[in-house]
């Protein structure tokens, strides 16, 4: 099912951040922050063939239900990709971790029942192109499951996000941007949002630039 497509070279290369993320943001940290429960909520009810973009170290993998037949996990960063492959070997659902970028997915059109974007739209270079690629590879009526942090509703935190995004944050955090509008981008790419809820991550404790988040499901139009 995989196709050979030209993947942009040098698009993703964050070895220092990747090593930090892989060592400090594992399952234990996920559970402490309440993110593990959100990942489970994100993936509950997912079915069929799944494509996940920006799989990172594979923190979603243990939460895929048995209704999923296989997962093609796209991860462009080589260090994280190796960690994800190790994680894939310890879960029941078959997971194939492959290189690629969200803006040029190395798979056929309309080949998947479900797509997963989890804490990844903050860091892709071209959000609309990435989402159009997800729309391309989903069958008509297929689901996009999304869990993303984004722009704050309050002016104060939004101003902090803007300042960070235009200075040090993307350089230090592997290309991450705190103030993007994932829900607006998803709608702009032609997806129909079926359900969503806004949340704060972590739920308790201080509000961080990455705390405002949205979790939900959208569909590619069609039968």
C-alpha cells in the first residue's frame, strides 16, 4: 500500500529536541499530566486502517482499540522514529512506523478509514497542505481524530503565545507554535467537525502557553 514519493529532505531535523522529548515525555509523564486519558478518549471507537501523522515516540500506540486493523505511523524525525518502532513492538495492534512528512504522505489516496493528528499541527510547516494530504488519503466519510493545543481565547495569554512563536519557542521546541488555530485550519481544509471540546492541559496547575487545547472528530465529506 505504501508508495515511493519524494519526501522533502531536511524538512525535519531536531535531534536535541527529539532526544529530550523521547526521554522526558514518556508514558509516566503522560499519565501525570492527564494526557494519557485524553489519548484514550481520542482513539476510542477508531476503526479499520489508520494513518497517524507525527507519531513522535509512539505514545498513542497503546491506546488504539482492537477495532483498528493496522496503523501506519508517519514520523519524520529519525530519533523519534526509532523510539516509536520500539514502542510499536509492544502493542497488540499492528503498527508500521515509516518516514515521511505530513505535507507529502507516502501513501495512496482514499486508503484509510481513520486519520489521527495528535499534538502535531503545531509543528508542521504548512498546516493546510498537511490537512489536505490527510483528506486525500482518507476514504470519503472517513474520520479525522484530532487532539491539538492552540490559540488561547484570552488576550493576555494569546499575546504571550504570539511573542513566543515569533522568537525562541519554535527554535527550542522542535518547530512547535503555540498560537495556531487547529480547529479553524481543520474546517478550512474542508473537514466537517462532528464533535469537539475545548480543554486545558494539564487540567490542574498553572496555565502554560500550550495549555489551551481542543479534542474531537471530523469527517471527510462523502459517503
